[in-house]
């Protein structure tokens, strides 16, 4: 990519700007086929490729689609016979397969992060390779490492990591999808550990089935099992396997259900064209719809030319990336109570917006936690210096502090992916605990910010927490916040409000707290009090269920008396949430977007509020994609140039 299209700022190194610009342009042709959220999932993903022979062909299409983090394992080197189908050139013969592929990925995208295991997967490094991985492609040759292959599936099943195993049967690429988030049984119970441990090839391959082998390949298979010898493999079949894998990986990253067996018989498709017949069968209906749309447009008359956009001062490329990440930060009930005041091409003043945070809010300093999350996103994307404003503890200051952006981080592209993928997940989560690497990273993030972390995991601990919370909730009376909920509803009655903040029903109903609906009712006293009590009981039971229905509950504790305390809490929440997202975990802050902590957790605090609950996150492996996602205000609505 040429540099003359990138504006130059005096004293500024444009290298990090090029990374972002090149990263966006490299996948720009994916648009309208791959959605923005799907592209974010690809950028945030870590893919482990176990076996870089036939499995190596999936690496390049995934890299070109947008995956930036790979772990490549294979103990073998390329030889001349690999040239017909594997991702190598003649100059690569004799070189380690994972090291060659690592160079190939970096040549496609220098921002990619690749970890190579030239010794291949072993029982000793298998856990390290799996920790933090989102998807595994299994191309391990069972005749070489049958027991390692089984252990790969068994340990991935314990972690809830999907494994995709590829086979090329002549002209029929076949993909076996083991979504261990939904059924954590190695090979879905179709192959035994004993067969793999004792290297009984025929029995260890029973999971492939018999009906997937095409008729023109069956004689070859029978001959090889009887007489031995090398297996014939063809390039277009391996490339077809890469094609099927690339799309399947994307669907798995989005938590969509896929077929267990994904396959196409290339030979049969060329001969009979079944897909073409299906396409032609749909042609009359699609043609009728197209003609109807054309006629409707003609009846409406010629379209008016779009109004010219008002002149808007462009943002510096570096700050545009940082602030776009900041606007994606969470905030209490999606109020987005921030304003980004630009002092120059590097300096941003982070200020609260009183219009977005009304006096009726139950928590007067809740806006500061939202600003802290925005600051956490800014420091997540860029190196810089934060200078806090010495504001009082009980008032909304003119601004919270200054952030001077020095340069974007080296791995800014996958970090953008994690920011784009982060969302509140309110559905069921797997009860698999956090892996050791992710748990240690979360502990370190909290320790760096002097935040105390308490982790509840395991069915017994989560069950006790849920029972304690339920009993405490049932013994309290629901609070009436009618004025606050009325303001939330009024805000979204206008088109600009819905466009910038969304429909409050997404928060009232989507938060799965029936008590919120009761609080929105005018005059919650009198005859409505029994209804309110009934809904509060349902809300308490739902909170208890969610505490049980996850892999872990993380409780962040610390002081929250001043604006500085709240900013620190928001930064910690954001960085912990992003660390979980990077590792493939879903998360949900309980009791509202941040919300007030449950009575069981809030009951035990340190002296003078120095050990209050800052945030409570339920987390675990997700098995579905969130139905709703909070609307974000356009960046221009939050940015102000300070002359």
C-alpha cells in the first residue's frame, strides 16, 4: 500500500496509522458478505492448526479473511510430494511446515501474530496451545500421533473449544465439526480412547463413518487398508476443504449451529450439477420479486438526490481509531455519558455530558464508570498518558482528564476486533471454568489497578452464591426508580434518541429483570405493590439462575467514593471484559449494565466504603450469539473540537 494517501502530521510516525488503514482496506471487499460483527470476530479470534500438511491450506484463506492470530503445530518438514496440494513452494522443501506457514501469514499481514510449534503437539505443550484458543483445526495424522489426536479432542472438549477435523476422500472434501460447547464428548463418542492409545488405526477412525467416502474412492481405500502404501490426494480437494473450513470457522466464531458433517462431492457436482438445479428451481420466485421491486420504484417516481453532507472537520487517523473504540465502551443503561473534546491532533479531553446523564439517575456518579470504560478502551488501543482532573467527589466536573495519544499499539488490529466483538451476553453460558492462562491474566489486570478480585467457580460455589443472593433478595423491598425509568423511555421516543441510544425495551426487557418493568410503572405504590413484589421475586430467581448458569462469577472490589475511584473501576471492568473476549469467553455485568450489586454481595464491604463491589461479571463459553446489541451514538455526535 502506498503512503501518499495517508495524511502526514508533523512530528508523527504514520506507521501505526498504516497498520489500521491497511487492515481495514485489506478486508474491505469482504463487506456485504461478511458483516461488521463477523469481521470483528475474525480479528479477535485465535485459531490453532494442528497438523500443517493438509491442514496448512486452511491458514492462508483464514488469514485473507481477517484472522490475525494463529498457532501452528507440526513436527514435519515439506517434501517434493507435498507440492501438488500443500501450502508450499519448491524453495520450502526441507523447511519446517509451521515455520513456512508463519512466514506466509506475516507476508500477507505483517500485523498478524503467529506462534509456531515446530516440534508438533505433544502431551506436554497441548494445554499451552489450547489456552485462549477459539477454534481448533485438527489435521493430525492418526497413523503418526493417534494418542495426541485423542488428547487434543478430549482437552478441547473439557474447555468447550470447537474442533474441526478435515478429511479429503479423493474428490470429496469432508469436514467433521465437533462443537464441544454443546456436546463435550471426544469425537462425540464414536471413537474410544483405548483404540487411539493402542494405535489401532481402523478403530480409531470410526468417527469418520462409512457413507462419507465416495464410490470412486472406495476401491482405493480398500486397497490401502489391505496392502498399505501412501494415500492419493489432490489439490482441488484440499482447497475445497479449506473453503468449507473457512466458512465453518466463521459460523462457529459467531456461535451458530452448523452441520456435524460438512461436505461436497466435487466429482458428482461437476457431473450432475445438483446445486445448479436448486438454483434454477428458485429462479422464478427470485425473478418475480426483482420485477416487483423495479415496478414499485418506478411508481414512486425518480429518487431525490441525497442532501450534501455538512462540512465536518476530519479526525486525525490515529485519534479516529482510538475514539471509535472508546464509543463502543459500555455504560450504565447505554447512556454513553461522554464527550470527547479534541485539543490537538493527539490530545483528547474526556468529559461527561450532562444531557446524557440526568439528575434522576439512581447512582449520581455512575457516569464516571462509563467514562472509565471509555478510557479503558482508549488505553487498550493506544500507548499514551492520562492526566486526571482534580475534581471533587460529589459533583460533575467540566472534564475528567486528558489523554495524550502517543502511538497505536502494535497489535491494534486484533484489539479492534475484540472491541467490536465485546457485547453483553444474557443467554446461557457453559459451566466450564476459565482456563488457567485467562484466569491469571484477569488477576494480573486487577492487581495492576489495585482492584481486589474474588472468583466463584464450580457448581458448589456458584450454587451457594446463588442461594445466598436469592435469600437476600427476597428479604429486601424493591426500590421505586420511576423517574429514572421514565427518563429512559422519554429519551428514545424521538428518532435521534433511538438512532443514538436504542430502544429502552432492549434494556428493560432485554436485561431479563422483571423488576425493571415494574419500576417503569407510574405510581408503584397502592394496588400495584403486590404486582411489584411478585415481579421482584421473579427477578431475584432469575438472577440466582444466572449466577449458577455460567463458568465463573468475577467480583471486582475496591473504593468507589470519588470520581477517580469510579474511573479506575470502569477501566478495570473494560480491560477484564476485553481480556475475556480475547480468550473467547462471553460476559455479562449483572444487575444492569453495571447496576447496583446484589444484596448478598453488597452486604459485606470494608471500612468507609474501601471494599465496595465495583462490578460483577458472569462469564463462560457462549453457545449462542446475543440477539440484541446496544446501539452506539455516531462518533461525530460525541466529538467536539476545542478551538
